[in-house]
């Protein structure tokens, strides 16, 4: 299966359409369960092989393996012998009875109906289906659901992120060419399992590092920044655990937080490329124009409202210049990110920050009060 990486601009475009009431069905789903937005951005994150080796296909495969016993209709018993009524109820629950019929071909049903007469159509079709259902066991239905999940789940995840017509419960019906849209009929409790997975994954990542009073304090301020849409500055001595704690927080919440490694060079373009990398934005050109990078970043962060954790933030200041020198990186972060309410966390050591800040303010006429 050739599933490409998910373009975050496609997710942003879809969510913008939802917010503008252009996709009412998806809007209703998100209003009932707001975490579905986080799920979209998480799927975009795992689609990148550098974040999840194997990308979306491998993630879907691992997800199926973890929840294989729950990829089935609720009414299907696996702990006892299933009756014909159990099989019928479970197949009807999935909403795809024709999938379980050896004679699901439309031409067959049309010819069958013509031969039997209109007054007997409904009864005879139901009789035929009941006979066919007798050929299925509970393990057969379960195996069929698993095979469908293995064949289709990665594609469904991809379509969910990139196709405006695919809702979280799946696009219903057929398109103008008669092709059926993406659905997850084989996994009725998909999102219940998905959110359980996110919570378990977060607990597993958290267990991978020792929680101290420092990490607890950092997590508290990061969550506060998320809730208020404000910036927070972490100043401390080197080897104090700041960067490690914030990297862990970003790994725990990839659907809400992105880590930006501020490059040491003074180029604004280098910073923009690093932000694009953190957001998963890719361009066909090796050196895309700055205005294209700015527009792409603006589209994604306005839609996702990620907390941007900027490590080595002292590099936002110019390293040299004169009284007319302005800090383009600092101005960009302040005007295009902080001023529109995007939460930002700046991580740096006290020595490097004060040295660079005081050096810049000494040779320039820049006023730093608004930023701080």
C-alpha cells in the first residue's frame, strides 16, 4: 500500500472548512468529541517516517495488532458459540451486509428480483441473505473485519486527514463514478480505542524519564501557556533538565506541541525552514521562497494552535550589527506567532541568553520590553 505522508496544509484546510460551517457533519462530530482535532494532527505527525518509522501504514498495522480483539461489532461474542441471530445482528450492526454476501454483485440482485417478481423481492432477498449468513461463524466475521482493517485502515486515516468528504465515521454512500468512499465500518469503536491509545502512549513516554520538581514545574507552565495562548520563558543553568523535560512534553503531546530547534545562523530563512520541519511542512523546492514558507506556517499554526517549544532561543537575537540592526527572527516570532495568540515556550540557559541579549541591545537601539 502506497500511502504518502500527510500534508499538514490539507489538515489545516479541512479544519478551516469545518470552522466556517462548510462541513456540518464533521463539525457535529468534533463538537461531541473535541479530541478528534488532536487525532488529526497526531495522524499527520505519525505519517512522517522520522517520527514513526514506517509512517502511517506501519502505525495502522501496529494499531490493529494492539486492538485486534476489539475490531469487531459489539454484539459479536468471541467467548462463546455464536447463534445465527448473533451473526445476523453483528453483520447488521456493521451496516455493510452486502460485504458478507457471496452474491453481493448488483447485477445478480437485479436479475434475481426480475425473476422472482416485485411482490416477492424483499422477502426472497432476505431469505437468501439469511441462508448465506448461516455460512459464517463468529471467528469468520471477526477475521473478515481484521482483513478489512489491514487493507483499508491506513487509507482511511490518510483520507480523513486530506479529504473533506471523509468524516470520522466514514464517507457514506458512493461518488459520481459509483466508487465507495473511505469508511471504517469494520471498527465500530475506532475512536474510543484511538483515544485510549493516546493516553497509554502518553503514560508510557512519561514513564521513560524521571519526574522531578523541575519537570513538574515546567509541565505546569507549559500547560498554562497552552490554555492562555501566552508565551513562557524558561531560564536556568545548563544541565538543569529544561530541554529534556520540554522534549518529553512535546513527545507526549505531538498532536498539540511541536519542538523547534532554533538554528545558530542569523538567517531568518533557516529559522523558517526549522519551523516548517517541526510542523511537517514540506516543499517541492529545496529552497522555497520565504513568503511561501511564512504563508504555510501561518496557515498551520492558526489552525492547529500548537504550543511551539523553541529550544536554544538565544539564537533569535542577531549576533552582530549596528544601531540600525533589527532582529528579524525575534520580530517574526513576536509579530507572526505571539501576537496572534499562539503559545510559545522559549528554552535557554541564563548565561547564553543574557550574554546575547545584552550584547545586541548594546549595539542596537531595539526596545526589548514588549518581547519580555
